[in-house]
């Protein structure tokens, strides 16, 4: 049976209408296109932790590379680095505008060797003229990073925080380092530098920075202490371990601080040649057929134990115990009644250093 005016069976008509609607929507979606999306412009985020210090004839430039663009998305393009510089009269107020002249330009291939994760520590070398001329004026330094956009056009970040410094005339590296054996510290001493890099008399010497490494490898030295005198005591050590040191002379003028180039690495392997303290408080008393010995315990952390020595009047001392005693007590059962004995005790550490013998005590084996 069919509906009047239609040739489509009534059971099929709703499905046909639904199919036509789906086709119409599909055609409408295919036929209308949105505006083309422009390529993403990766503007690097701003460097905010720039730090620059003079080391010899170099400026150690340290900062963290941005990971994100200003749109909050991760940077995917290679980053280039520009170190910017402007001059300022010593003592003048801070500049109203940041520097714009590019002093050093670093492509990824140049800065990659000085990166640890995202941290950069780049040694920017000063030419002879720069090292001399920059001592007469202040330098305002900053960092700017960039990516490359359409047709290689630079896409610049904002300029970083500013660093103001003046290059100082620093000394030649410290030399003639020596160490003296000590029980509580590694004691270092060196000769104070007398000449600057230019051969003049040293001035503005403020002290020294001591760097230490447990491997001696380049890049592994960490600041461990400072000293105003040409000497230093490092109490954070263990006997038998190797430690390497580098010493840098520190110079200061006003608010400006600079370091000399570090010394050549100096290795120390401290050896424990220091015996424990002499035991004290030794007493001896005879009871129940044996001589009882007690004394005060030593407090050394590396104490291994004690030896006990005995002799009779006019005889030579002999050691009573073959194995070290862990406790400050001994029962001497080898005595004979009616004899008089003389005792001493020594302390021994883990490096087999033995103390001086204690005061001698007398014990009478009398009932």
C-alpha cells in the first residue's frame, strides 16, 4: 500500500528523509572552509637570572635558557644567543634603556658545549684591547635570545635583567700550593700573587676562593670556602680519599668583584699517621687469684682497641693480649701469688697507629 501522491513505500520514507539530512550536512561541512591558520611565531621567553663574573681575561656568563615561548608553548626552534653591551660612566645612575649593541653572537653550535641541561656557563673571552679599555668604564650587559621566522627573520625575546660591572686588573694564577699533614683538617698554604696580568704590582687583593673536587676532572670543582689569608683549613675530609683543589685570588673595587684564573689542580690524599690519645686512669687490683685492670675509655671515632703490657721489676715489658681489646678492661689470670707486676696500656686506631703507653701502675699479687 502506498501513500497518496508518493511512490515511496511508507515503511521506507523516514529512513530516506534521515539519509538526505545527513548528506546535506556533510555537503555543507565540506563546502565551507575556515580562514587559514598563520604559522606559529616562537618568541622566546625572557631570561631573568643573568649573572656575569670576571675570571682572569674572561667574563663567565651564566643564565638559564628559556624553555617556553611567550605564548606558553614549548620552544621547538633552535635558539641563538646575543650578549648585549653598553658603556656607562663610573658612578653614574642606572641606564634608562637597556643595551642594544651586540657584543657576542652565539649560534647553537657555539653555546651547546657550555650547556648543562638548560643552564649555560659561557666563558666570553676579552681581547687585549677590551681587557684594557673596559677597566676605564662600566659595562652594562644583558642577554637576548632569538629564533628564526619566515625567510630567516629573527624573532627576538625581551632583553634580560641587566648586569653592571667594571673589568679589574687581576693577578696571575696562584701557585706554589702546599699541604701540611694535620689530624683534624687538610691544611693548605700558597704564595700570595705579586704581579698582575699586565706585570704591575698587585692591588685591591681581597682574599681567595677555594674550589674542591673529589675527581679532579674539569668542570667538577665546587666552591668549598674562602679565606683572606693565603692559607685554608678544610675540615670536611676522610683519610685515604683523594681531593683536588684550585685556588683563585679575589679582587674588589667598590661593588665590583673579580677573580684570577684558578690555579693548577693540586691533589691531596690525607693519610692517617696520628695515634690516638694516651689512655688514662689505669688501675690494678688483685682479687680471686687474678689481677683486674680497668682504665678510662678513649673517645676517638676510629679507635680499634687496646694493648696491655706487663713486666716485673727489672724486666722488659711484654704484650699480654694478641688480639685488640675492645673494652677498657682486662683480667690477668697469669699472675703468681707473691709477685709484683707493672702494667701499661696503649690505644690503637683503625690505621694501626698506636698511642704512647699510659702511666705505669703497680699491682701486688698478694692475698
